[in-house]
C-alpha cells in the first residue's frame, strides 16, 4: 500500500508524467524498430540471409551503446536535456522514415545499414538523457527511488510491447516491414512532441555550472577509462568475473546466431513459420532470464558468486553438446531456456562481484568498461559465427568451440575456488 501511495504521488507530478510519457513512446518505438530491422535482415524472402548479415544487424543494434556509452555523459552535461529529447527524437523520426524508404525501394544494403546505425546511435543519447533528467522532475530521495523503479521498468515493458506489435504485424508478410518502421517513426515524433510539455531549462544541466572545454572533457573520459583498466588489473576478483562474463556472453551470442539461421532455413518452410519459431525461442530464453533473477540470490548465498558462475558455465559445457548436436527444435528450446538462465545468472553474479570489490571512486568507470565488454562480446560472437556457420546453421565445429569455452571457464573458476 505504501508503494501504491508513492506511485500515486509521482503520477500527480506533471513534469514526471511528461518525462515518463516521452520515455514510453520512445522505447516503444525502439522495440518496434529493432524487431522490424531484425525481421527485414533475417526473414525477408527476397534476401538470402547469411550469418554475416545477422552479424551486421547485431553490430548496428549494440555497438553504438558500447562505443558511445562512456562519452554520452560528457555531452549531456553540456546540452539542455529537454532539447536532446526533442531534437534527438525528431532526428530519429527523419532517419526512421529514410530507413523505411530504403526498405521499400530495395536500396543497397550498406545504405540501409548506415541509416539504421544512425537511429540506434541517437538512441544512446536519448536513453541517457531520460535517465539523467529524472531527478529534475521529482522531489526528494524517496520519490527518486520510486521513480527509478517505475520509469526503466515501464520503458522496458513499452519496448517489449512495441516489439510484440511489430512481430504480430510482420506475421502478415514481409511487405509490411517499411510500414512497421514508419509506425516507429510516428512514435518517435509523438515522443518529441511530448517533450515540448516541459520547459527547455527544466531538465538541466544548470547553465551556471562550470564545465571544462569539450576537448578536455573527452580526454578526461579517456583517461578515466584507462585509470579504470589499471584499477581492474590490480583487483583479481572483478577482473576474473568480467573475463568469465565476457566469454559466457560470447557463447550466448554465437548460439543466438545459430538459432536464427536454424529458424530461417532448417526448422521452417516459410518465413512466417520461421519468424514464429524465433519468437517462441526468444520467449523461452527470456523465461530463462526471469528464472535466473529468482534463482541467483539463493544460489549465490549457498555457492558464492564465483561458485554460481562456475555452475552456469558447467551447465553450458554439459548440456550444449547433449541438446544442441541434434539441431532439433525441442532440444534447442530446452537449451535456450537453460543457457538463458546461465547467461543472466552469470551477469547478476558479476554485477554483485564488481559492486562489492571495486572502490566506489572507480565503480562508474569499471561499469562503463563492463558495458563495452558485454555488448562487444555479443557482436564479436556474431562475427565469428558468420565465419563458421553454413547457410542452414548446422555447425558442429561452432558448437564444439562454444562447448570448449564453457569448459575452460568452468575449469578456471573451479581451480581458483580450490586455491
């Protein structure tokens, strides 16, 4: 009841409602755009989808978050955040419309990828601006805690709903891809209009705040990341955890590309059937992520964080060859659930290790490095899969490499736990 009362108080705040509405519209458009992008790359009948095309799509979706992430704060502390929301969403509206035009006109792939890359790059600034602006629209720490619980969760649900709507529309056929992207563009535009309900100076930063020149701030960010790497090199526990997380994330990325190719060419006779199978697989893997959130606190309390990561890696090393080598939907769905559980369980345990073993003064920089590793591992895995996978997605060699990586992580962690 206390939480419900606090939520009612938050929703009475006009500026908070405006910021939340801008977030919901923006993230719903993100989910719609990302699903449309993936469907166009993987399930268009006129395209002979390859692992390389999937790797390119993953790079577009993930690399802007990694490469721009450490620098977004530098710019957001100089630009009015309301204007970032306004002009960022207007720019994404135009870029999404251009992407839809490229899809409809069957333009060269490189033009399509370039347009989509700019959409996701701008997205990095908009999401960071939404988070940075939140303290400016609530009163006090108690409201901020509730706002931080509500806004990101609601945004994730909006992205899921947008992606689900795009997925449902895409089942009607590949000819709707351009229309789905145009629908996303309209939501970006609505988000931009919603930001106009807030005064330009409301979301900060304060004009009187003294800031170094941009060049010095960017150089300072680079120096900060270098200091974070040195700090990490001096602390074995977070370094080991991040290494294990990176390798397990790499394995999950390689298997994701494998499943995409299997859904497209081996398990289905039509693009719609393949897309439906992919949706089921993503849902099953997501259930594994949810199960990890429930199980991990209990497992860490009994096994320690490193012990739980070792169990997650061992689960991959044992189950992947026993389930994956059949290349059949049923066993692979079971693997998707269990490996989703293990991947998310590893991330949760790694978060805990980093938070508890890194000095507070370096924690932000270490998490920026963490973010780069997390996304770059997935993109790197897609690139390796592109080199190893045949068109039908059936590669015993790739499954062997992934199994070996799981086994190496398990052995290394068990050895460290015994020493």
